[in-house]
C-alpha cells in the first residue's frame, strides 16, 4: 500500500506524517487490497476555528473511495477520515461479497 501525503499552503511536520502513516496502515485491517492512499491536508483561512481540511482518497481494485473532513487539528481530521473510510470500505467489501 502506497501512502502519499500532500500538504497545501504549509509544510507537514515529520510527526504529522508519521501519525498519518500509522493511522492509514490500520485501514488494511478493514480491506486488504488497498493499492494507494492519498491524504490532502489544507489550511483554509488561518486564524479561524475549523480551518483544517483533511481529505483522503483510497484506491481499491475497481473503484476509488473519497472522504473529506474539516476540523480544528489535522490529527482530529485524520481520525475522522479513517473512521469514515472504514465504513466505506466495509460497505464496498459487502458489495463485493454479494456478487
């Protein structure tokens, strides 16, 4: 599984990148065939609440799943994205089983 982190309008710290790698690795427990995970981190209008946009694109055979969250911190955004992505992966896995 390839993990790509893209930070827009700022530089992501090593600590943040390590956090993302650790969290995205857990997605493989939900679905084994993940090919690529792209995480986009974006700061929207600094100095306002809820100004950190986190979006996650997961490529699996046959489709691409996408989730986006806006929070106060990128860590919180990653956690929420991972949770939402787990739900999408579970639904996708069910659809595969039904075929």
